[in-house]
């Protein structure tokens, strides 16, 4: 995805009660700078408000001190303050999440970027196909792709069509809407109920919870168990994900829930890469 270059900073930022409380602290200027640095870092990571060095490695206080070029004690004071004021959440394994992330990120802008990237990739695939099949065949192929695009766009405008005809996976988050807590166990139960042939997770630890939480937080549509019902049923229509595709010399693949909710795999599923 194109790098995200913005977060939302409102003109009434310093009228916020929590910001006013921070402004009364002895090191208020340094703490406020660290808050802005946290917001920009979360925007750069683009993981629904999650801040981590890698998917499996959280930032330590020392690492943030280095990244932010601020004294270690000041960074610790800032994190304690933000956690106390419920501006951030810190998990038991030290992963940091910005609370109410949709207040700080231009989600509508992200949606436009995702759509632009999808169309750009589709155009690139179409050009490659033209080179392989020749000009005459490629013109027909390109026209077919354009017709498919038009059908997808039309389906988004017509909510009366069946779920198979609708784009079930567009990401829309309404500004100011508080993200509901991710119902981890309910989604795991749905997987067990709807995907009985698939491998079932024996444990659902913090790392897996973090991945599922990121998928839940990144879109308002995904913050609904009915969406996950449709998503899992959509997965069942893929022979590859269902373990029905033989791969010579390799063990037959079948999807697992923890594999499914990893960002790269999740995006490939909702973009239809395993349904061709």
C-alpha cells in the first residue's frame, strides 16, 4: 500500500481536557511532543492504531527513547500518563495501541488509497495479459476486466443484491464512532461452528489476539459478527483454502484461523486471490 502521509490533528486539540491536564505537568512540552510522535508512528505503521517494531516485537521504552530522541525517563513518564488518561492501551506483552484510533486517522482517505491501489494492480495485470496473449486477444480481455469493474461498482450501489454479488469487504469507518471491543472468543466460536473441517485453534494467545484485533479495528464493517459469518462462508467457496487443491511435492494446504487473520493473508482472501 502507498505510505500513509497524514493523521488528523484538529484545531481544538489544546481544548481537550486530557491535553489540558498534560499541559499542567512539569515536562508538559516534552510529553505533548511524544504524544504527537506516537500518533505519527501509529499512522506510519497503519495497523489500526497499533504501535510495534515488528508484528511480533513490541517497542520497549528504550527503543522509543531512541526513535523519539527523548530521555528515557521522559518517555516512561509520557507512557504512564497516556495510559492513566486512557489515551493508549498497553497489553500484557507490551504492545501499544492508540485508543479511539479513528479520531486520529483519515480513514476515508485510506479507503481511497486502497481502491486506487486495487485498480492500479488490476491495470498492471491486464497489461501483462495483453503482452502474453497478443494485441487482439488483450483488447477483448481488457474490455472484460472493465466490465467486471463496472459490475463490482454497480453492486456496491445496489444493496438489494445477494451477498455473492456484493463487495462484502469495503472498509468504511464513520468519523467519531468508537470502535467496539473485539469479541475474540465469539469469532473463534464462529470459526469452529462454520468451518468444522478446518484446523481448530487449541489456544488463542496474545499474539493471535493482536492480529485479530487489528483486523477488527481496521474497518467498521468488520466490527460486526454478521460480517465474519459472511467472510467465513466466502472462504468456504475457495477450493484452495478448503484443502481441495493438490500441490505436487507439497503438503495440501488448508487454512487455519491464525493464518487467516494475519494481515497479508487476510487481504489476499478479501481481494479474491484464492478464489480464481
